[in-house]
C-alpha cells in the first residue's frame, strides 16, 4: 500500500502486532490490512488515461462487470478519473466514503459526466486524486499510444501506483528505461502489466514469460504481429484503391491512431522488440530492420488526418507494388521474428529453425509461433 511504518512492536503473547503510521494514512492502512486478511472487500482505485476506442470500451466493460467482479472475487473497482491529453474528469474517494454512490465516477454515465464536467488536464492533480483516496490498491491504465504518458510510468510506479497498458512505447523504447521500470516494480512491489502490447487479448507475453521462468531456451518467435497489416493485405490486391482499404481499417479500429505507425512497420517492430526482450535479448528498436509502406512524401506530414487526405495520390503506386510483390513472393505479408540464435529481430522475414517444440497462438487466423526447448 506504499505506507511508511514509523514503529512496530510485537505483543508478549506473540499473537499480535502493533504498528504506528501517520494519521493521514490510518484509514488506508486499515483497509490494506483488512484486504490482506480478507476481512473486507478489496477496493481498487483506478484512473484511465485515453478515453478513445480502447479506453471507452474498457470503461464500458468495467461498468458491465462491476457486480460479477464483486461477487466472484470480492473486488470493488472505483474509477477515480478519466483523462485525455487535454482534459480530465475526476471523482473522489476520501476517508469515510460509504459505498458506490459516494466514491468514484458513475461508470454507467461516464461519457456524459466527462463531457459536462471535464477540466484542463493537470498531471499532479490527477495523480494526487489517486494517492489521497485512502484506497491501498491503485492503478493507472494507459490506453494511449503516447510517448509522453509512457514517460510517466516511472513516476507512477515509484509512488506505488500499478501501471496497466497496451501502449508499446515504454517496453520498446530506451532499454535502460525499460530496465528501470522492472527494477522499480521489484523494489516497490508495484506491477507493470503490458500483456495487451502484443497479440491484443491473447496470452502471448505471459506464455513466453512462463517458458523463460521454467528454464526453457527460446529459439525463435515468429508471426504476423499486426492485425492492421493482416487485414489490409488480405483485403488489398490492387483492384480497389489502397487508400480506401486503409480508411476502412481505420474506421473499424484496426489501426493505430496514426496509420503510419502500422504501415511504416514501426508498430510491428515495437512488438518484435518487446518479445525479444522478454526472451532475454538486449535489443533496441533501431536494431529491427523494417520496410516502410508509407510513401516518402507522406512520412513527414504533421497529422494523421493530412496523411489520410493525401494517401489517394499514391493509390496507383501501391497497386503496382501489390502486383509486383504477389508475382515475386506470392503474397504481401511475410512474417516477422525475434531470433535468439542470431540474437536479432527482423521484419519482414527470417529463416525457420527446425527440430524444436512448436506452439501456435491464433488471432484472426494469423499464427504466432514460439519455438523453445
């Protein structure tokens, strides 16, 4: 619960312990003790950053699952804040709150509350609202693709706030920052969960971690790690405009907020970097060679909207590329891989290793293959 214990004493009978904490932490400490001994429900204070497609769906899921989580696991979710890059809306949980009606946001009406009561985003205030909640278990869920938000994880975790995210920036960015997050997690008993960074809802990272923890050596991880590219290349054969295919993929929510992250190969390279690091390789994102499908004149445009507006200018070029690629290699999308033997990651392709155990995980018919022994 990240509460400092000023003094501790054991009774003569050795059946009781007495601890002294600051008065401001008394309620939080009591709830932490009760939760640990299952003497009360376990409240979890949550703040969500990024109420877009993913964040909004998550909030709706929490609203729908609130009662079942409480009855099945004795957990009380309390969403204390929702924030975007510019705005935030906060609910409060102060010492003495007495139930759902007096603590946190009303998840059934969070959209209306956010639009009607939002204020300018203030990171210090947003964070303080969690820390002052008197709830010992706190988590921030980052549903953005922001470098800036990823840079705040170290700050959150050092204060005892768990971080849960599909954002790939922290795990695939500077490896020293990635190592610091893991180190802080061990020292503060704070979790950093990022299963959804690769494979959406599939347990790829946890499966890989289990193999490594059991002493298995990872030979190679290979797959088509982009649902976006999988969709686009299954749909696009040059007969319809490439820009229309990308537009539909974006409308369906398959792409990153900026489709160039997918089409440049950067998003896939980030996933390969994450998996390579989980397998024990000390790789940086720049070590992963990629082939971009973003026309050079569009690589430097300022916004995703401008990119989408100008993409039709290059439809004929993409149609020619599609025909040429299918003639040469029989398809548009070769796999990416992290290879432990060559100690490198690669996109778009790498050689297959034989003679090792195989396991397949599927996402929309696209395999991810992990080979270990």
